[in-house]
């Protein structure tokens, strides 16, 4: 009889994590469809916005030059951001390709939530 209760807490935690992951996926899908941030509105981008753009673009493995052209950065700027993101574990790399890590996706979800809070002026 005790064996029935052993899996219950673990299953509950897994279900909670799945719902969080689903919420994160929804936010990332919204961003990918350009219904989220308006980062190309002509205003200056901050460092966090540039990092978010890099992480969002690297949902699949990307080469340095591809990132550089898509995010519109100079080579010097790109090297600085890639070094920072990889050293913090937000971006992984192998064989000259970069890809967003789980920690990077968590950053994107939190950044999107913060962006929504700051844009919401109905307080």
C-alpha cells in the first residue's frame, strides 16, 4: 500500500513543471510570431534586448555570421555578447554553432514577463 503514495508528490511536481514549460513555450511562440516585442521600431536597443534577440534567434543551432547579420551587430559586438552568454550558461556552443540552453529559455520567459509588466500602464 505505501508504494501508491511514493509516486504522487513526484508526479505533482512533474505536472507543475510541465505547465510552467507550456507557459514558457506559449510566450516564446508569441515572440517568434512577432506578436511580442517590437524590437525593430527604430529605437535604441539595450543590452538585455540584444541578448534576448540572440537567445530567441538561437533556438536552433546558428553560426556566428548568421547571428551577426540577423541581429544586426558588428563582429566586435557579437563576440562580446556570445562570450557573455556562453559564460553565464545561457547559450551553448559546439563546432562553431550556438544554441540557446534551458537557462537561456528561462531568461527569455522572464524577460518577456518583465516586458509585459513594464508595457502595461493600466495600474
